């Protein structure tokens, strides 16, 4: 068993565009390799960086707020209780265009690793 106590987790990661990520379980938190679990907060007017993963599937479950999700240039609106699966190689970006925090759970299979995230502005073509 791997137990993740909130008081013992690593500090939040904040990307340059404003996405705040708290890994709950994963390679860095608990040494879990099969999957990772994170809570993500995106303040109003902020977003993730457009990116893709070569290996990982990524699922989102919206807990609160409203998300604008772009996957391979197609736009979707997600609300509390909505979920999605993002396949490897799909370019995606999630943004908060509302007046309240967007909070969601992200699950990656296998566990998220920095070497499997490719920002479009840095990586260019897939």
C-alpha cells in the first residue's frame, strides 16, 4: 500500500501560464509507476501550456468551475462532474475563462514523468 498524506506531499508546482498542480500519487509522490493522480487548480484567466504526451493517457474529472478544453484544435466546454480522456499524441490545453477557480483531478497512465510532456512552443511538430 502507498499512503499519501496531504501534510507530507511535495509543494505545488506552478507552471508559467498559471496552472497549479499538486501531485497526490505518482512517481515523485509515493514512487507509483503505474499511474499518477493530481489535483489541478487553474485561477481565472489562466491555463495550461499547449502540450502532448507521447506515452501517457490523461483523464480529467472536473470538480468545480468551468473548463475550456482544446484537443487537437477542437474546443469543448466542461463543467463540474464532466470527464474526458486525452490519448497519447493529442495536443491539449485546458483554460479557465470564468470568474472562479477551475479545480479538477488529473490521472495519467503510466505515471506522469517530465520527459513525457512536450510543450508545443518548445517541441514543434510531433
